[in-house]
């Protein structure tokens, strides 16, 4: 069995507290993406959550990073922050048509994030998943959903995501439920529990553990020390892994991502 590719990164690349601890003093703002991409292997674009971007911007970003680098894209809040998800076809169409396919082979998964108050409504969530296309402008699209309400810890939700080939985001978070069920041919994880007192955000022992988890995912295994809703599948084909150090103590996110990368082949 072959192993999947592993991509480890951070959320965005413009964050003033990173100047000094991560970005060298005097580095021009215009070169922050280039610098970040030399130290991590993926970035989750957060700006797309708040407003549409241009195809020219996506093409510029793609040109600033090395081959093999991946951008995940956070979907517009107008697609997910709504009472009836199935009514979001127009908003989803606008988001999908903004030009992110200019990223070409650097396009990673699309993250559809839901508010913590959004409960699992089977019929409405099925209608939402039906609105997600498998391709755009000839490029394959991979979709991941980040749900933040305990009602999604439901076997029906896991089955629904699996039938659609949509990944359920695994969140290491003290505030949101962790659902480790594997429902797609890739894994999307967001580690959100970095600590200010730790030089690398996560303690060395925790980073060692996450490295083991990531290798397991990439090799097609369901790690046995995570929380599942349905019985985990037996070992199978390897999965690409996209893991982002996102929150907790955000100033430590680059250090955490780099420390995890050092533990991986």
C-alpha cells in the first residue's frame, strides 16, 4: 500500500505578532508568503472566508511558493453561516467562481466551517452536501466540513459525509467536538490547543504523538487513540494529510508547524 502526501502548515501568513519570532526583522511584508512557504508546506487561506478574492491574487500567491506547496481555502461565511444551508446555492456559486483555480496544482481542499451554534439537521445538511461539486474549471475539488456542535456526533452524519466523499475536519480543540472518523481519501486536521508557555506551542511529547497520528493517517490507518463516532475502518490505502496549526496561542503556530515537520519524513 502506498502512503499519502503530508502537508503541514498555518492559517494565513499576515499576522503582526509573527514579525520577530517568525519573520526576520526588516522582512518586507510583500515577502512574508515567500518566507512562510519556505518553512511550512501548506497554508490555509482565511481571507476568502470574509470576502472574495481575484484570480490575479490567487495566481500571484501560487507564483510565490515552491513546487509541491498547497493552499487550502476557507469557504465564504455566506455559504455556511445561514439558517437553511440548502438555500445557499447562489452564495456557493459565487465563492466557487471567484478564480481560485488559478492556483492550479497548488489548490488543496476547501474548508467549509460552521458556527458552534449550528446543529445537525440531516435533511438540510444532505442538501448542502449536494451543492458541492467535484470539480471547477477542470480541477478536482476536495471538500472538508468543520462542524462545531455536539449534535454532529451522530453516525448518520458520518455516513452522509462518507457517501459524499467529504472529509470531516478533525479538531484538536478544548472548545469543539473532535470527530476522527475517516470519510474521504484525505484527512484535514486543525490543531487548536497551542500553549503560550510552550516554546513550540505543543509540548515535545504532544508533537511526538501528533507525528505518529499523521504517519498513521498517511499510511491508511485510523489511529486508535482518537475519538470516533462510528467504528473506524480497517487499514487501507494511504491518505493525503493536511494539518494546520491554527489557534490556541496563535503566535506559536509557525513554531508548532515547523516542529511537527521536523518529526516527519
